């Protein structure tokens, strides 16, 4: 729903940019503070290479391979990839976007990281890789993002049936 809303006439320019940034994070796990810092010069061969703002004191650089849709969201952009709106501005815009999309839950930018983490696991990723991608120092932090869907639980439980074969 949000992907199709991106190019709709319902959104103004600010809302469209905030949604683009939100969707980019859904596909990359990038924090809002880091999305404001990404420039086109940090993207080489489909990979973002940058130092994360939150882990700045450790000086660790991340490499985030960009999925196809994430590349499409930023295609043709030069310099700073996203307009650095204040976090509050982005989150207020997301509330309006949620209303347009018929989403009843509270939509904030952090939901994009939650979405990324959940999808990463649902698409077959493991918790250790997710911890690395999301740059968590503690595995307990990453575990917050492991919310298994009923469908995934059922599929995994059906693996036990293979024991009878």
C-alpha cells in the first residue's frame, strides 16, 4: 500500500520525500539519523559505505548492499540522497501518510527498521547476520526485531512432518 501511495496525487512533496526515506529504510534498515547523511558519493556498485552516526565513536564503517527497490527509490539523485528534515517533521508526515493508506497503527520512522528486521528474518535471514546488518552491539537488541509471523511459525512447525517421511 505504501509503495503504491508513493506516486499518488494524495501526497504533497514533503510527504512523498518522507515516504521515500521510510521505504528506503524498510529495505535497508538504515536509521533516520543515517538516512540524512547518505550522499551519492558513498554509493558504489550498489553498496552504501558509510560510518553510522550512532556508532560514530567506534569509527566502524558499514556496507549495506542495496536491493533493487532501494536503488529505484534513489535513482538519479546526486549529493545528499534525502532531504534532512527534522525527525519530528518526518514522523508527523508519516502520520498523514498512514491516514491516506488506511493504516490504523502508529506509523513512525522507527517502524521502518522494525519492518526491515522482521522481513529480513521472514525472508530467510539469520539473527547473527541481522545483528551485523543493523549494527547492534548486543544480540539482545536484535532479538527485538525477531517477530515471527503466524505463517512462518506454521511453515517451520511443518518441518517436523519431514521426520515421518
